[in-house]
């Protein structure tokens, strides 16, 4: 059953008032709708494009930086140790 123009106008006004009054509610509803749509797509067997969350990306970058720092420190320590080992017999 189709909505009448008057009903559609009233729904649009209600929606606009909600958007103006509570933007956090709008963000939550949009997030919920997106998750529900993805769930329906999975259930229907359609391909779902998955994008990683911001927190996942930040954690991955942090681990990469930590691993790089540890590797750099190990290289510096091993070089220093090798230089010290070479310097000892000469002294």
C-alpha cells in the first residue's frame, strides 16, 4: 500500500525533526541499518565488501611500528656487540 503525499510529507517532517534534535541517534540508526543490510546480504548469499574498522587499522599500524622499532634496536645492539668484540682483541 502506497503512502499518500500528505503522509509522506509528515514522515519527512518527523525525520527532519529527529535529525535536528538528536544527531547521535541518527548516527546510531545509520550504523544499525548498515549492519542489518550487510547481514541481509550475507543471508541472501550476495557478496559483501568488508572494510576494516578504524581501530583495526590503528592496531595493525601500531604492531608494524613496534616490530620495526624492535628490529632496529636489535640491529643496533648486534652491530655494537660485533664492534666491541672486534675491539677487545686489539686492546
